[in-house]
C-alpha cells in the first residue's frame, strides 16, 4: 500500500495578516501549524500502516521553504518520506491552481516513489475553509473520491471509508487509486515519539520546483491561473461595550443584573 498525504501549513493565529496589494496571506513571522484536518488524514494513513507495516506514507506540501517544519512534524508522527512543492511561480495560487499544481506534482512523485494507491487530504484548511482542493485533485486526475472520511481500512483492492453523514455514518467502498478527504473523527491523532522526532529533525526534505514538473502549464498556476478574485479583505474590529457586573457576592451581582435588565426594559 502506497499512500500520499497532502498537508498544508496554516497560520496558528486569529490575527491573519493580508498583503493589501495581492490579497494573499503574509506568512513571514506568523506562527504556523499543520492544518488540523490534514493531521486527521495522516492519522488515517498511519492506522492503515498499523494494520499493514509494509505500507509507505509519503507527505507533500505546497508552499514556501518554512513549510518544511510542518513536513518534519509529519515525519515525526508517521510519514516515511516528505517533499515540498515550491516555486515563486506558484505564489498566490487559489484552490483551482493549487489542485492543478499538486496533480502535476503527483506525477513527479510517482516517478520517485511508485504509483499511489490512495491520496489522503484534510477536508479543508482552517485558513481558507473552502474544502475544494481535495475534490478538485480527484477531478483533475479522474479518480473516484470520498469526502468527509472518518477512517479507512483496506479490503483487497477496495478502500472502505467510514464517511460522516448528516444523520450518522455510512461505509463506502471505493476502488483504488482514489482520493479521500478526512474530517475530525472521534479519536485524536497520535503524538510523535522522541526517536521519530530526532530522525525528522535530521531529515533532508527535497524541493520540487516548476522546472521539474515537465507536464505543467504555468499559465494555470500562481495568480495567473487563479480565477478567484478577492475584492476586499479586512480584520473585523473587536466590539467594545457591554456591562460588567462584579459585586461583592453572587447575590448582589444577581440583584444588580436584574436591576440593569429591568431598567433597559428587557425583563
């Protein structure tokens, strides 16, 4: 079993910084983490490897050089190999351009690591919340897909995915190769061991640039290949006001609250 897990490094802050000229995120100096939903996808792959130790897990991310810290975190947890897709030509890509670039990167990775039986992604990134890249990759590559996965098990040439539904769960069998996007399951992802963490810190993560993607059309990458146009971005201002009640006792606070609401004709 050969599994590719797509991960994204996302800002770990509510104070998102935006470049006013390009309307894209400014990542320099902003604390970042592995997108939590991608962590669930990695854990789903790790559980398959628990059942079949011959399984190989490759992780890939598209982004600037600093995204290697997220890839090293994945290596520390469960991944066997990691690659960074990075090039200035890819900067400012929206979901359509990102999925297109990643699909071309998959072709390159399969030359290096062999064909992938499954591609796992988080259902969405917490910085954009579009939930589009995984399904778009499946469409680009003509692969069957299952979204909102909770866990997956291999049964011969079929991947059985437990899928979250509005009224519960459903188990869907999908032929491999396939694409699965994962949401939050009932369990938490595993923690890295000290041994794996030390090995991950020493790991050299190769870069894959536009020059190595021989099948890519750069007109479909970066800002040029992004049909999404952001007209305006802003950080909402924190609301002020309200009434703070802090009397000496709870009883006095309750009386003050009642008097305040009564004076405002709320009760």
